[in-house]
C-alpha cells in the first residue's frame, strides 16, 4: 500500500514497486483515512506512508494500526520526524526525494523482517508456544530472576549462549528479539518479549532507551544527535527514556571547572 497526498510521490513509489520482484501493489491512497477504511476489508503486509498529511498524519495512522500485522516504511521530506517514527516501531524511514537505491534498502529491511517472522512461526512448537505465553504473562513479575553472567536463547533450532558482557544492544520486533553481540557477524534472533529481558537483565548494566531497544551501558561509544553509537551501528533514543539516560551521562561526565 502507498499513502501520500502528493500524486507525483505516489506515482514514483508505484513505479518502484512495479519493477521490484516480491512486491505487489494492492492500493494507493491520498489520505490515511482512506487507507484505514481499506484495511478494514483487506490485509496488507507493507505500507509506504507519508508523515505530513491533512486530518490524520502518518505517525497517528501508525499508532492506530499498531495492533495489525501491517508494517510501515515512512516516506517524508522532513528529517525531524526520524526519532518519532522509531517510536511507532516502523521498519524504515525514507527521506524524500527517494531514489530507487534508498527504496530498495527499505524493501530489503522489510523482506528480512517478514522472513524472520515466518521462520519463527514455522519453528514454533506447542512447548515453545506455551513458554512464550508464560513469558508474556510474567512480564513485570517480581519473581523474575536477574541474570548474572550469561543465558541461553533458542535460535535456529539450537540453544545459543549469550554472555552479558558481550551484548551491544537488543532490538525488539513484535514477538521476537534481535540480540547484537560483540564479535558476532550476525545478530541472534529469538522468540521472546523485549520487556521480559528488560526485567531480568541487571539494571546497573542495561537500560531501556526506546520502546524497541535495550542497550549495554558499558558498550556505548558515543552519544550524538539523539542516538547512541556502537561502532558502525546507531540506536535511537525516545523522549520517554531520555531523562534516565541523561542522568546516567551526567553522573559520569568529567569536565573542567575552569575555563
């Protein structure tokens, strides 16, 4: 689905979709209200959505459909919405004017997300399903055991040991988490709620900085432009968690008292 109140923007994205294998255009809309009406009748996997639109903007639209299976890639001419877009759990953020190369980066991200979702569904057994239900029910429970040195997660038919000291950050995407580990080329993906990990990871070492991210405070290399830097990767910080993180930096910042 494409949603944009600019006809030329819709036409451009439509041409990109039509020449991209694996994509099939179901509908185009010049307002989010029209799109909502369509989604009550039809299922849509991926939505390219403008942010600045009359009546209902893209961010508000994303919050409304958050419970649906549809995933969003935002398209906008204004980069100040980047952090807000992450708060809606969007897959990607494309800045206009959008060239085909940038478009394909967003599509690749979407393909990867849906592939991981399908793998999770195919490999789920009744036992793992029950375990996941237990985890979701116990989120916030005072009986959660705080992890100390390491833990195991199920990933690709095996149990993988994750050492706390090697974790860079954790990304939550719906029903699974992606754990980025120092020294590993690929992240470790596992069916698990990010809030459960937030409860069992030691608070003095790990901090939730975004609806979708938990970071290892010991691995932060820099803080710049509202993002945390981990080597070549950057993690956004949402306003809801900014105060706690700023307090952490303030307590650990050394600066001269004289000019």
